[in-house]
């Protein structure tokens, strides 16, 4: 909570398509929203763009794949803003390629950024959430962690790992009014998805029964709901939001 008694939400990877939509939605919901960045130039431009749209976000630098870097960021946030009430573990990268050609560097980069980051950020906020008997941790996974995807052994492993983490942490902190949930988006119209070769992407869209890519605001809407007090009986869940591409 900040000095004006507003709940504080921290969204990692906030400058991306999903992160931006989440920050905007949580801000409209009344949270003090903190974005996180690793690239200072991109962050500065993003903050300016958001300001022009009427959003007043705070930004803190940390490499989410680095435990101590996240620790320093959380200490700074607690000193300057307040305690983190809602953590959205959203930062993620892809390094796609068939496994038989996958380098150790690409494996490590994806596991560290997409999965180790979830440990790093959650670990640094969990004791404060326990102390205040309230918290929301929302992990942004992927349909490809649920079903696998040609060319994504690293990404699918990391994204599947996120939900294993969600289930256990949800059990451990349930009695402290902290919920931990996973959202597994399908293919959303972000830069990450638009970076897939057009012919490959067209084939993927053809597999989506709803017949289109998802919108970033559709994921942000679910984040908003899971963060809310009304969602206090939902924990350890994994919400698929993929246009029917993977039903199970
Ligand atoms: N199933 C079976 N075979 C496939 C295939 C598939 N889905 N896709 C490609 N192939 C085959 C091709 O037919 C080709 O076969 P041949 O060698 O026999 O001709 C071969 O794989 C392609 O070989 P390349 O050397 O070109 O493949 P590559 O190792 O460079 O990888 C790829 C290709 C980059 C993985 C490309 O297929 C691709 O971009 N796929 C999409 C991956 C994807 O969906 N990424 C999601 C990114 S967005 C995201 O991750 C957000 C989210 O959460 C959803």
C-alpha cells in the first residue's frame, strides 16, 4: 500500500504489449501502478507515451532474471512508494527454434527471464504480503506451456514451470489471504506474436476457432479480476484465454 492508502501493483515487463494493457487497466482500477524495465531508453519513451495518454506510472529498473537486482528494486519501491500488494509476473522472451538446434544460451535466457524471474520477484515480496495478510500474485504463462509448440522447448518448459510454482505457492499462502494464479494466454496481437514469420502466423491463426488473435485488453481484464477482492476464493487456478485454440 502506498502513502495515500492506495493498493500498489507491480507489473514486470511493463513496456510490452500485454504489460502496457495491464498497467493501464490496473491504473483505471485505482491502483498505484509500478512498471519494471531493463532497457532505460525504451522505458523513458514508454513513460512519455503513457503520460501523453493520461497515465502516471512509476518505473523501476531491474533485471528480473537476477535475484539481487530484483531485491534492490523491491527495497527501493518499499522505501519510496510502499509495499507491493499485487505482483504480475509478466516479463517474458522467446528464442524459438527446433530443439535439435537449440543453444544452451537460448535455453538459459528463456528459463532465466521467464521462470527464474517468477521466483526472484515473488520471493522478494512474499514475506511482506504474509505480514500484511493480503496479496495477489498473477503469473502470465502461455497456451504453449499447456500444450507444447513446435520450436518452443525452452519457452514451453518455462511456461509450464510457472503453473507448477503457482499451485504450490497458492497452497502455502492461502491462509494469509494471498492468492496465486496463472493466466495462460493464447496468441495475442503483440510484437512477440507479430515477430513470427507471416506464413507461420497465418497457419496459427487458422487453428484458432474464434478466428482471430486475442486483444491485449482481454488479458488485462482477467488480470484486473484476479487482482480484485472479489476474486479472493480463486487460488492455484490456471485460466486459459486462447480463443478455443486449446481446450482440455
Ligand atoms: N509441426 C511440424 N513441423 C513443423 C512445424 C510444425 N508446427 N513447424 C515447422 N515445421 C517443420 C517445417 O516443415 C520444416 O521441415 P523440413 O525441414 O522437413 O522442411 C522445419 O520444421 C523448419 O525448419 P527450420 O530449420 O526452418 O526451423 P527452425 O528450427 O528455424 O524453427 C520456427 C522454425 C522458428 C520454430 C518456426 O516454425 C516458428 O516460428 N514457429 C512458430 C513458433 C511459435 O508459435 N512461437 C510463438 C511465439 S509468440 C509466443 O510465444 C506468445 C505465446 O505465449 C503464444
